[in-house]
């Protein structure tokens, strides 16, 4: 008979150091409506403006209103879109200044005060915290637009715009301000100090506003080709006495200006012509250009028949950007800048010399709008910034910067 030990020796306990550690995935990131609403309310209560803040906002609104009213008075009774367009640009500038400044201190400020960690230990997700802080900062900038509503309505009645066109531009402005707010929030999650995050947020928005314009200018030599000047002038030395007298006195009663000898410029010089159509996307990524490309198209020739006001700021932005999108003409690439002989013939016949510039202006003014590149840049920056913020708000942290306060 085989005897079985009723009390077997206990097996050795597994070594904690040798057993694989479970992978820590962190807290959930997907936002919830109730969580976003709660965080937004908390942020709005905690970040109410101080007395100095209210004074600054009051002075800012007074400046915008005063400038708009001054333009409305100076412009007279005729239709004009300038007051409304200027106010919209000022609202955009104020939003891109205020909202990122508030958002850029939202996360690192709470972390340094020991407020962020208790929120992260609740059932609030990382997405709740990110979207709540984003919306709270954006709402303050949106309030600036709401205070301008009465003046916008008045300026709209004189602008010749349609309601859907105004709402489209306002929607684009709110999107640009929302993206700038998200950029400030992303820097707040990356930088340990509030001063650094605010500076980086303004540098980023400044790069979008001024950097794109500077890049467009500095890149032009890389997409330029050299052409020779082929302008035509009257051959002064080949003129007869009769032609010389008519030319010097502008008296074409005895001489037909079409018979004047013409010659291509003897002092031909070379100059670069940039193919701006290859780099026009740099302009289209600019937030102010995006506003201009989202505004209605105003024809430089038929604006009165169309019931519009004279082309204003946004129409001029669209015309200039369209000129860059179209690029140089065949005449530009051939070096044809001026034809003195054709100008003399036109003036002798009582006609206006047309060098094609006015026709090109009309073509540029009605050229199809292209807001999609700018909208795409804004959406990508918005999504990328939110992704950074959510990733930085998830706990537990994998790595902390030296000197970072958690709670």
C-alpha cells in the first residue's frame, strides 16, 4: 500500500521581482458630457477676472467700439463694409490674445497650486479635464464677440453682405480662436512654468500670423526664374523732325503715332519673377487670410450692380492672395512691363491705354475662394493640441519633470 502524505510541504511563493508586472494603462481619456460641463463650470468660477482684468477688458472693448463708431461716422451714409470688417479683425486679434493667455496657465498653474492632482483622482477623465479647460478659456473670448453684437448688426446693415456670409466669417473666427486656445493649453501641459507657456503660446500664434507671411516672402527667391526686360520705347534717335516735334509737344494732328519707330529697351536688365502659385499655400495657412478667403467675393467692376459696398479690407486680401495663387502671366515671364508706343497710339485716339492690369484686377477679385487649406491647418492644430493635452493629463505619470508638484 502506498502512503500519501496528508500534509504536503507548501510550495515556494513566487518571487515578486521575477513575475511580470501588469501594464498600467492609466485612467480613461474619453470625455463625457457631464464631466466636461462640470470642469467647465469649475474653471469659469476659479478663473473669474480680477479688478485689473475687468479694467483691461473694458478698455479693450471701449477701444474696439470707439474705433468702429469713428469709422462709421467718417464713412458717411453710403454703403461700406470697412467698419464691420475692422471690428471682426479686432475681435479675432483680441480672441487670439486673451484666450491663449488664459489657457496657457490652466494646467501648469493648477499643478503648481496642487489643484490638478485631486481632480485627476476623481472619476473625471483626461478628456473631461482637457475639453473643460479648453471651453472655459474659449467662452471668455466668445463673450467679447457677444458684447460687439449691437455694433455688428448696425455695421452689417451698411456692408452689403448677406446674413449667411457674416455667420460664416464669425464661425471661422471662433474656430481660429478655439485653435489658439488649444495651442495655449498644450503649452501649459508641456511647460512647467506659466511664464514659459504663455510666451510659447504667443510665439506660436505669432508664427501663424506673421511667420507665414515672412516665409512667403523669403521663399520666393527659391521659386523664381530670371527674365530680361523687353519693354518697348520710342526710338528717339530715329525720329524725323516732324515726328520729333509731335512727340515733344504731344501734337498728333500732323503725325500718326502708329508710324513712330519703336525699339525694345537697349538697357536690358535681368530681374527675377517668382512663381508664387507654388508657394501660395503659405499665405492660405495664415488666420487673417483665412478670414478673407471665407468672406464674400466682391467684384471690382460690378459691385454696385450687385448691391454691394465698395471692395473693402477682406476683398483686397482675397484679391492679393488670388494674384499669388494665379502666379505670373505669360507677359510677366516674357519681361513685357511697358509699351510706350501702344500708350501713345491709345491716347492719340482718345482711348485709355490698357496694359492688362485692370483686367487682371477683376480676374483676381472674382477668383474662386480657397479657405480649405487654412481650415485644414486649424483643425489639425486643434486636434494635435488636444491630443497632447489629454496624453499629458492621464495618470499615473510615466515621468515627471524635476521640481514638478503633484499634490
